C-alpha cells in the first residue's frame, strides 16, 4: 500500500490526478465508484476538471459499490440518487453506462459480478471506509471470497448513516454490496478517509492483522492500493 497524507483539498486533487492519468491512457476505463461524504471533494474536483475540458468520461463505464435495499433510484437517500446528484450530473459520462446495484430487484445482485467481468473488469475502484472497517457494505465477518450479495447492516452502521435520514427507523436494515472478492478483483484501488473518527480503523487497516473482522485489512493483500488520508485520519499511523 502507498499512503498519501495531506489536507482534504490536496488529497482530493491527488486522487483526481490518478483518474486523469487513467483516463488519458484508457479513455474507456471501467470505474468502481463509492458513496459517502468522503469522496465528495474528489467528485467535485472531477466535475471541475471535466467542465474545464481537462478530462472526459464520455467512453467510461461505471459500477457502484452498493445500494440500500428498499430504496429505488428516485429516493433521495438511495445511492443511485447520490451518484446522479454528486457526480454524474457534473461530468460527461453516459448515464446509461453507469450501474448501481438495484435495491429493489435483489435477485439481480447475483449477476452483478458477471456484468463487471463482461465489461472487462474494474480498472480503478474507489473506496471509503466505515468506522467498523467496512468497505462497500461488507461488514465485519464477511468472507474475503464474497461476491456481490445481500447484507444485513450492523446497528453501528445504521446509526452512523442515520444522520442522512429523518430518523434511525428510516435507515434500511439491509443493502446489496459488491463482495470483498469483487473489490479485490479491481486492477487498482484507491481508499480515502477523512477525519479523526476514522483514525483507529485506518491504523488497524494499514498496520493491523489481515482479518475478516476488519474487512478493509484485506487491502494489504492487493498489489496496487493507494490510500489518501487527511492528517486526522492518519493520526494513529
Ligand atoms: C457507507 C458506505 C461506504 C462508505 C461509508 C463511509 O456505509 N456504504 O461505502 O465508505 O459509508 O461513509 P463516509 O464517507 O460518509 O464516512
């Protein structure tokens, strides 16, 4: 793993540089995308560079990590809605070439990995991290060999994500997520984390034991992972 530390604007710009390099070399790259507050700075920077004509996503295809069960794409807390509002509407990607797992047609999850493989596999997978080490919605204990699947969300994840809903009762109890193997199949992975709340889990992810109890620790086994942290998230390294 290569670890880069800087303030949030700097790490967003550095991560955007990785996208610019990839798209220059491979304009029809397959991107694995993530939701959450962490990638917002990167997404704003990608939007800015696209508007400025510095990069284009015209030939890109994308696959998102996860989606809440029970929310369709028009629900303002669905991850499809998040992607449309925070990235896709600011870049020139063909919206028909963007995929988010369905939170309604759960049976379709079984075919998600095949769709990714048919597209040629993910060139660059973006990840945030949950306070408990989850990547996508792969909660602690998820087998490293897992493919895209249905998960029960832990109480801690529901509480952490309740800030986006009017009450905890409205936070879905399940989600569909790419599996750990799906993520590890990506040719390159960027993990981002911001803020002191992520410091303990970032230390465990980078320096701790590789264990399903810390799902992100599996990234130690991937040959091409770049980690972008602000000073607070890096404070326990
Ligand atoms: C959610 C998502 C994850 C994300 C995590 C962290 O649970 N499923 O993919 O990494 O939240 O979110 P944030 O970036 O807001 O801290």
